[in-house]
């Protein structure tokens, strides 16, 4: 990505700023999107961010005697196979 500087008249800047605020996005991201569309280019792939991973740590589990399972996962897996149905 290349860095550049643009000079905008006040009304264009305010419109861009308002749109970015309404969408909860940076002004630079909105400007890139508008320029890309105006130039007829395909949109760039969106980079994943923190908001894309809100599900992490959203659940809870019963860890039992093997707590913390995050450290003893091999033992927990072996125990789960031992209590499973035979082939």
C-alpha cells in the first residue's frame, strides 16, 4: 500500500468524515473504497481485525479433573477416547 496526501475542499472533507463516522470506519478506508469504485477496480480483500474474532472465549466448558484442559489436552483426549463407544 502506498501513502499519499490529498487536498479536499471543506464540504467534500465533511461529507467523507460524516460517512466514515456513520460506518464506524476510518476516513482513509472510506476514501480508498470510493476511489477504488470510481476507478472501476475490484475491491481489495478485507483484512481481518479484532472485531472478526469476538467469538473467541465466548463459551465455557466443564473441565473436570483435567483442568486446565488447555495445558492437559492430550490427557483429556485420551480420556474421551477411553470412555467412547468401542469400534
